[in-house]
């Protein structure tokens, strides 16, 4: 027959003390509290990862940042700016859009939509026979007359800095399907 020995703490008054069992219970409560904190931290980290993935997906499919190269849209967009493009929803005349032509990213202003007749000549530009106000643009003039009827799946685009003619004047109307979206805001990295 085996007997187990139990050690009992004796207090100052000579009576058995329950300090050992209280310490055990205290350690147990401390471990449980620590486990709860760790579980809470893990749940918080999982939530943060899910939110970060959601934000990344939104940025990938809804909003997209593009670097601006050149001053074709000066003063609105400048070389070195970062333009944030909204990829969903439409655009209308006057909006600045992002598109790719021959592997190069461009930003231009929509001036003609499907069905419009755009005319550019020595006296400026007209849409559907009406002279367009160019308060915010540099003047549009061309030595050769251009008149285009915009097709149903295209738009006519002009740069704000009109002396740079890498827009619809150079390569014609642009397919709507090749437009990434409209510029909704920009970050100016280098000065004002």
C-alpha cells in the first residue's frame, strides 16, 4: 500500500495555511486571463487582415492610381502627379479620363461623346456647331481643318495643354472600352 505525502504550509499562528491552494488558483486565473487576451489579439489581427484585403480589392478593381508623365493636361495634371482613377461608373463631357493608346497611358478631357460632331480649325473648336468656351484651356487652333462625327462606341478627347497634340487630333476618336475611368482626385508630389 502506497501512501501519498501531502505538504501543508503552516502559518505563523501554527495553523495549516491555504496559501498553496490560493497560489494555484491565482496562477490558474492568470493563465486563463492571458489565454483570453491572446485569443482576442488573434481575432483582432484576423479582422485587420480581412479589412486590408478588402481595401486592396477595392483599390484593384474600383480605384486605381496612375503616375502622370508629361504636361499634356497642364495645369490640372502635371508631370509627377499621381491621378486616382475611378474604374466604375461612367463619365461625361468635361471629365478627365485615363486611357491607353499604343501601350502609353494618357490623360485627356472628354469633349465629344457618341453622335457629336467635333470641328477644329483656325478659329478654335466646336461641338455640334457651337463654339466651346476655353476659359480653363489653352486655345485650340489648327492649321488644318478637322471635322469628326464621333461613333457610337467612341469619344473625342483633347489635352488641356493644346499645343501637345497627342490626343484625338493625332489618333482619332478613342474607343470607350479602352478608357480605364475618370480621374476623381490627384496627389501632387512635387510642389504646387
